């Protein structure tokens, strides 16, 4: 039997698992709830128990696997295979992860942060088509990302590489960001950022608009409401999408002007707006890039959805192939 | 005798040569004029003749060398070792470079573009201290750059990686750039860009200033004049340096927010302003970066001056060590 990869996508709500071929085909996948009680001390044992249980169920043993890869929130130490400060897991202190899983399961283990791992997944099997130069941007509760350049995931000197959400796109009058800066991409292009842009633009807008009316009435609106209204012809909502696309196009252009990737892949909840959003971003991207980049770097929507995490995590384990 | 590297820095005025140890020590260096007559057809033969002459002079033979590396202007094909569109050399059409030099000199040859090669030099022996994550920015007639990330020079899918000068720092009312975009870093931070910023700010400035007076009198001023006046207390010149530093700090911060390099090294003629400029850029850099990057990425002034080219070129030849 050909040997397999095991990918684990650790999140605050569920832990997703996938058994993949070396070519990235998902053969089995399952998920368990993340039990964050007691400072998250059940998480690693639950993962181990679930792996053992499924391997039994599928008639597989540790010899069938090349390795295990995992994507995790928080600050990941890739040498020590530990995680620190993953607040949605209740892991405030340093947590041993890899050493315990390797000992209990007997398969080599590798870990990286969740946004980087999703970038690896989209870069390998998803919209990136296995190109060695792919940038992934995820627009969700926050804005995260991962950068693959010349075939390597870029971590930087302190592991802060790929933090696309903290590029400054509004240096003069930007919104305050949780990071302490003002005008970060995350403050205008995350799900909550899109709503912030809408609230600001609503102050000056004078036409009729459902969305503007909802904001003025103090109703809760979501980024999805805004995209749906914009597609239905609400011109206020449209002006919000235009402004958000300007910021995303500017940030994408500045990434491409210095890295010239094959593609910038946009994923996460906000990217559900699909081609409607992609084409708008592309307009500004083409305005802000120089000729060689215009011709060679593409803006794409992510393909893998929720599977990006397990697929990218599994790809981490390919490193054990030559060892 | 230990084996050596030969580095060649090909420019529009001179061709510089260096013989280096594997540790990057320059043992010999010399230069010849670049003869751009007759569509630049003398350049490669002149380089070959100069290498042969010097090797004779120093009593060295091809066996003493691991390889030759070269930095060139224009569009470099690193697989074919050719150069196209190097207008300051009069090489409009594709020019065979590596194949001819290898055949005539008998030493393995490698080539990359001049800004990338300077980045390799500063990254290896210069301000980068051989760190695997170093970004180099050169402020001269134009603004160029090179990015070393996770130990690799980033070329991108079409070889346009590292074009820091075309990051957009003024997306709304920027100056036109030669690349066709508006608001590129090069339009405000190259030697001519600094003067453009001064001309724009002069329109609204009302105090007394030598520099403002010179602009209003239609005199030619240089970026150096502006930096010298600013250091001497000319408050108009100071406002120009402040604005240029804002742009450089913003661009540096956005590079660091996504790549988190150990350092961003600033070289080129404009960087002769030294600590006066560096500290100003750093103020804006610290304003626009998030905490992990503030703590781990530094802004530095380049150390190697004109030698960055031959040193970086020589470093290209280290790849032949294992072959």
C-alpha cells in the first residue's frame, strides 16, 4: 500500500482531520469538537485518541504514514513543535503538542500556524496549482495570510511573516486596529472591517439605501448583507464594496510589486462574494501594478474552502519523505 | 591554495571586478570602462580579455576558481545566462553573456540582475550579517531592491520580484512614474523623486528657505542639497525630508509586515544622508508596524557602498561549490 499523509486543522470550535495520498487526494476526513475546558488540557489527548480510533477503524497502522502535519492558531514554535498564546484554545502558556503526539502515535510530526497551513493547501492543490510563488489572503473575522516564495513558506525572523492583515492601507486617517496601529488592511477588509467602512461612508451618503437605513436605525448588519445588497443594485452598498476593493487591490498590488507571485489567492468568509468581489479587486490591482506584474500575477478566489487546512497541514508532512 | 570566487558588477559606465575568498574577503579588485559603442558588442569580449589579463598578472588559472558571478542591468535570464533590454549598455536585443564567458574563460558562470546582486552582497557581508531574511532597498537615480527570504533571493514568476520602487505609497494623487502607474515609491524617494516632493511642497510653503528660494528661482537643486539644508536647519528642506521619510517608512513597514525580515538595508546615493535619514524613516516604520515586527525587524544603512555589486556577484558563484 502506498504511504499516506495525516493532516490536522486545529481550530477553536472543531479539530478537522484528513488522510491524504502523497498527491493530495483526501481519502478520509473527520472532525471532533475542540474541548477548550481546563485550560485546553484535553485537546492533545483527544486528538491522539481520535487518531488511534480512526486508524483502527480503517485498518491502518503508523507504518502506513509518512508523517503528521498540523495547523494551529497562536504562536507556533516549529522547532519545538509547541504552541503559545492560542487564546481561542485556552492555551495561554506554552503547550507541548508535537512531542506528545509523536510519542503516543509514533509518526513524525510537523506544525505551522493556521494561516500558513491554509496557504500551503491552496498553493498545493487549490487555486495556486502547485506554483512555487503563491500568496494566500484570508478575509474572515480577521485578515490573515501566508506567503510561498520560490517554493518556501516565508516565516521571517520572528515568525511574523505573512501578516497581510497588518499592511497599512490608510496611513493618515485609518481605523484603530487590535495590533495597535491605525489603517491596517484588517480594519477595512475583514468581516467587521467591511461593516466599519459602511458605517463611515453612511455618514455622508444621502441617497436611498436599505443598508444605509439599517445602519441609521442601529440594526446589526453583516458584510454578507452589504455584498448581497450591492449585487442587487443598492448603490450605497456598492460604494462600500468599491472602497473595500480599493484597499484589497492596493494591498494585493503592493504584495505583487515586490514578490511577483503567480497568483494572489483570496479565501475566507468574505471571499464567498466570489467573482463579484474578485473582479473589483482586480480593477484596482491592475491600476496599481507595473507592466510585468500586470501580465504575470493573477488574482484568484480560493478553491478548497474548509479543506485548505487539512490539505495544507498534510503537505507539511511531505518533508519526512526524504528522511 | 584555497579556491576563489570572481564577481563582476556590470554597469553603464564601468565594469567592476573582484576576486574574493569563499568567506567574502575581497583579495583583488579592478575596473574597466564600459564600451557601449556598436550596440555594446565590445562589452563581453572586453570582460573576457580583462579576466585573462588579470589572471595572468596574479599567476592564477581557471582551476583556482569555483565560479564567476555577475550582476547586470536589464532583464536577466538566469537559465540561459543572457541579458535583454539593458538600455544603458546599448543591449536592446538578447545578448549571450554566460555561454561566451564560460567558453572563453573555462569557469562556471551565473548571473542575476544588479539590484538582486547588491542585495546578496549587503545580505552576506554587509549590513545584513548573513541573515537568511534581508531586504535591500537602493535609493539612486531610481529605487530598486532585492529580497532575500528564508535564504532565497525572491525572483517571482516573471523575474519582477524585488521591485520595491514600484510599491504604491500615494494611491490617490501620486506623481506619474515611468512604469505607467502613479504614486510609486520611486517617484518620491529616488534622487529626482526627492526634488519632485520639494517642488510640490514649495508651492504651499511660505517661510524663508534657501531651498525654496532656489526652486522658485528656477535653479537646479539636487536631493543632496535638500538633505544638507535640512541638517543645517532649513525648515522647508526639513519638511521635504519628513515627507520622503514618511513614504520610505510606510513602504518599509509594509514590506516588514508581510515578510518580517531581520533588517531592511537602505543603500544608494540618497542613503549617503546616513543616520539623519535612517532615524526619520525608522520613526514612521515604528508607527506603521505591528508589535512583533517592531521588535524584530531593523532599519539599517548599507555598509558596502560600491563593493556590494562585486561581493554579491561573487556570492552567486558559491552555488558551484557543491557541483
